[in-house]
């Protein structure tokens, strides 16, 4: 994997690498439910059913395991081989989430790793590409949460 432009500072990466996996996966599943689940078409939901996905933050040595079940994402224990593993440095993942970097560019520059089911990887990529950018707007998601909590 080609070195990303920015890496987490070593002390922070060391600290993050010591965190237990499951609480992070639970938070990641909740974030996916809030940001993505409402926008997923029925055929994508069916294709994701029971498939284990792993997001790896390579510079922090963190991994978040989730699976789509019935009507939402659930956290999975970090055991076994996932159907699809996506890995990159924290900065590159942030660029992807903000749509400031194209996944193909990161992949071909070896800053994004995909392992596992290639067809599932293409489904995830194409689904994310097709979503309206507002699905990834953190400020809007937080405003929605506050309005819903009131």
C-alpha cells in the first residue's frame, strides 16, 4: 500500500490501536444507520443481507465490523474473515466520506485497499457514488438528531 499523504500522529495511533473493537463497531453501525440506511434501495439491501463488512483505519490499526440485517446495520464481533474489507488511513477515509477524493483514485494510487468479494465491493462503491452528497453532511445529520431529540 502506498503511503498516504497524512497519517495520524504516532502517539494518537498507538492509543487508538488499544481501544476494544466492538464499541467502535457499534458506533459505526449506528452512524451507517443514520447516514446511509434511509437511502439504500431495496435491491442493495437484499444484496447486503447477512454480508459482513469491515472498515479498517490502517494508521490507527482499528477495524469496524458491521453486517446488514433486515432493516439496519448491526455491529459484529471482530472474528473471522469479512465478505468485504475496506482499508485506508484515517485522512483518506475522511476525504472519501466528504467526497473530496474519488475511491478509484485512492485505489489505483494504492491508498485504498479492498479485499474479499469484488462484486460486493463494486456494489458498495456504486451505491455510495449514486447517493446524494447530503447523506454525508455531518452538520445536517447532527441537526436532524437534535431536532428529533427535542
